[in-house]
C-alpha cells in the first residue's frame, strides 16, 4: 500500500504583510488518516504586529487575543518540529509559503528545504465543474462542509480532507504521488 502522508498548513495574518502571522493550524496525515494537530495564536514579529481592522473582520483575532501568548519566535521551532520532513499542503499555498518564508526571514531563521503543493491548484484540475475554487466550495465538493472558514486549524483540516478525497478518488491505497499525478502538478520547494 502506498502511503498518503503530509501536513496541511494554514496561516492567518495580522495585516497585509506576509511577515505578520498571528495564527497557524497544522494537520498531520499518516496513511490517509488525520493523526495529530497543532494550532495556536501568537504575537507577530515585532515591526509587523499591527492588526488591521480588515484582517480582524476576516479571522476575528484581535491584539488582546495574542497579548499573553507566545511569540512567533517561540512558535516557529515548535511548528518545524511538528512538520518534520513532511510535504506541506495548503489552499492557495503561495500565500502560506510566503508567510512562512517572510516571517522566518524577519526573525533571522533559515528554514529547511520544505516541499509543498496546493489544493487550490489541485481543485482547478480535478474538480473542474466548480463555480468557485475557494476553500469552502472545494471542501464541500470533497465532502467536508462543517468548518469555520478563516480559523487556521479548521482551514488546514479542510485542506487535509480535500487531499484525502482526491486520493480516495484515485483508488484504494493511493498516495500523494497519485494525487499529484491526477492534478498534473509537481511539488515545489520553499527555497525557490
């Protein structure tokens, strides 16, 4: 049996800068099943920590929600320990990988050479009849409807379920290679 192993990821940001993460959700999948999660809110890096009202309206996270919690500098190593050497998967991955890269850079942390792919790109090629390829529409098409959009853990869980659905549609025991092949996409490196 080919294994379906990966970590789904989603960030929320305090403002329009990719260096302003204030929440992350991670969902670890092993052999096509969710086995662990990691989620927290935290203070964005200094200098990028202003919360814009537009962002607050989207995700509901306010400065007071992160004031007594960890900082991004404390959260990043915990995240990387959780991810290990997994492939990362996000919906609109260029956004989430941009947040991870830029926010690590501003605190002086060099990231490992993480590989990633995108459920938005997958859905455009696999679920062609959808009116919208926004996360709620794609998740509903994958049979995962009951989640709070713009909650980092809920969004990463929806993303994980999209990949698991595409794998199931490829046949029993299908792994990430089969998902990528069905979507006609390849893994990308965060370093490029």
